[in-house]
């Protein structure tokens, strides 16, 4: 078990698209275990690999925070979306910053599990939001990029000037 440091905005690894996972080896399995430990340690509901400095298409999620029931998504994509909903969002890489973000209300995720098997999963509510937030991370996109051009620019310049104290989010 290892809790990894969470990379904070504006580190470059957060704004760079991550690489596709070609093979799932012990190294990826260890990374996933550490990401799960880190997510719970930070009270997050989701965590992308580049948030712990590893540029790979992997995220973990736990909408209900129940240990042993977390979701592992490797090379994830959203294959269907439905509806629109605007709700407050936060991010472990941007501590103490919450803004409403427009997302699809319902999505279907397609990904590989740790055994390399393809699965599909429907997400609604918080789970749908986590899927979209984490896949954005893997594409080098942060939720502050989704606030609209003016608000996004203002938020980023504000974030660059402050010193965060606490964490919370995904
Ligand atoms: Zn995040």
C-alpha cells in the first residue's frame, strides 16, 4: 500500500494527453492499487493516473466510497451520452475550488478492467460526472477548462496566484 502525492494545477502532466495502455503488467496493477489507496486517503470519488504523475489512460472511481467496490477503467471512452446537467464540481488537483460545470446527465463508459477484459457501464448522476471528469483528465483537460472562455481564464489566473491548503474532489 502506498499513498502517492497528488499533482496540483498547473503541473504540465495534468494538461498533457495521457498514453494508451498497451499491456497490463504488475507495474500497472501496482499503480492501480496505489491510486485506489490515494483516492481514499484524499477522500476523492475518482482519480486519474496523471494526477499521480503517470501519463497513462487509467482512472479509478468510487462514487459511494466503499472500499473493495471501486471501479478501474483502462483506456476508457464514452460511447453514449444523454441530457445535460449543471452541478458543482471540484478536483483533487485544484484544491478548494468549486464551480458549476455542465456535463451530460447520463453516459455509457467502455473500458478495460485490470484483467484486460472490455466492459461497458452506464453512469448517471455523480457516477456520470466522475466518468466525464476523469476522462477529461486523461485527455489533459481540467474542469476549469469547461467554465466558458472568460470564467475559465479568470479562474486560472486566480488559481495561479493562491496557495491551497485543503483538498477535496476528484
Ligand atoms: Zn480532477
